[in-house]
C-alpha cells in the first residue's frame, strides 16, 4: 500500500508538460496503479506481437501501426480513456522504444498525463520487463 501511495504522489506531483525527460513508470508500478484504477494501460505493439507474447492483463490493445494511420490510432486511444485527454495514460510496447516516440505525439495531441514503461513487455536496459517481472499476461493467440 505504501508503494502505491508513493507512486501516486510522484505521478501527481510532476506535471507531464513540465518534465524534460519522458515520464515513465516501471512495469511493477504501472501494474500497481492499474490495479488501483488510477491509469489506463495501452499496448501499442502490432497484433502479431500480442499473439506471440500475450498482452499485459487489462491493457487496451491499440497498435501504433493502426490500419487507419494516426487518426485511427488517436481515435482508439481516446476511446480507451473515455474521451478524457486528462486521464493518466501509460503506454507499453516490446522494449520501450516505440512508446518513447508515441508519448510526445500524444502530448502534442493534447494528452496531459502520458507515461511509458521503458522496459516494455520483454525487458530492456531499463529493467526486466512486464513478462520477466512475473506480472499477469492475457493470452492473445486469437487477437
């Protein structure tokens, strides 16, 4: 509970627009906030990647390679947050590279609280990743 409280304080104390570095969360912190209903988690990978590894439990699937391009992607992200561009949104991909590109784009589109998981689903120099951390994954073999 203390960890969740500390993460919430950090989230609300640092406005996204005022930060120089990309706002980020560890996979474990993202999961804790997701379980508390404090964030919307979106997996921006491609459908074939979702099928290969599964998707973080409870995450929305909105591929950055949307068949309708940027407008389709934006529409689906807005739908995931119920049209609230001030909702706290956390993006995850394979290793954090794509999310680091999409966070600034969403900020330019008017989203005010956008974070990413730089370790991604599979892990990177930033950390073990959602899967190796043992966080829950939904099967997506039929996605």
